[in-house]
């Protein structure tokens, strides 16, 4: 039985994929399961994405686009950008989990590569405001990324307990 009644099946499939990724992990995402959850034929997700890899790539690209939007708001302040990064990650765990599994993604996808590179450029530009050399920018960008990605990862992975209101602790760590 077809239960799909919305106008944008592609968007619904991506939302379902993000939910699966967040609740049981990206490895559990299949085109067949997405079709079942959307109440559409098994071929409907294939029509939109072709392959599981293309679906995951589209989900990662959507994630990078949204993350970049969050980071852009703080383009002149690396500390606020770092806070925004962690808060975005814990608010979008399904996207975040897929974004950082490049072996599951189409490495030749221009949109994904452009968006991923833009995220790195935003971090680099914010670091460069206070850096005095190209080496400082490079090292500072890697260090900033390591801190925010690490913090998001340990909370999302359940390695350490996340406070009910994580923002004050994120602020302390980032500063």
C-alpha cells in the first residue's frame, strides 16, 4: 500500500535516511528500507538516487550545506564557530554520522566536494584572522577541527556522557 502523500519524495527519503542514521547507524540505511518507511515502491528510491552510495552522498551534501550555513553566521569568530559546529553536530546526528564516512560516499561528487571544501575554508578563514603565518593558519585549522570534531564525536558516539545543556561546557572547552 502506498502511504506517500507528500510533494517531495526525495526530501522525505533523505529525512528518513537521517533518522535511520541517527537511531541505528548509517550502515543500516538501505534503499529498500527507505521505500518501506515511505510507503512507496522499492524502485522509487532507486529512481531518485540510483544507488545507496548516491543516497548517502546526497545526505552528506545536505549536511555540509546546513553545517556551512551554521558556520557562516560566525565567520569572524573561530570560538563561536566552534560552538556552532558542535551544537549543529549534536542537533543533526544522522547527517553528521554520514558526512564523516568518506568510504561510503562518492568521492567524485562535485557538490559534496565543493561543500566539504567550503566548510574547511570557513574554518581556515576564521583561524586566519588571528594567525600570523600560513603555517599558523594550517596548524590552527587542524587543531580547531580536531577539538570540535572530537567533542561532537565523543558525545554522539556515547563515549562520554553529554550534559542536558551542553552549550556552557562547549563554550568552556572551545575557549
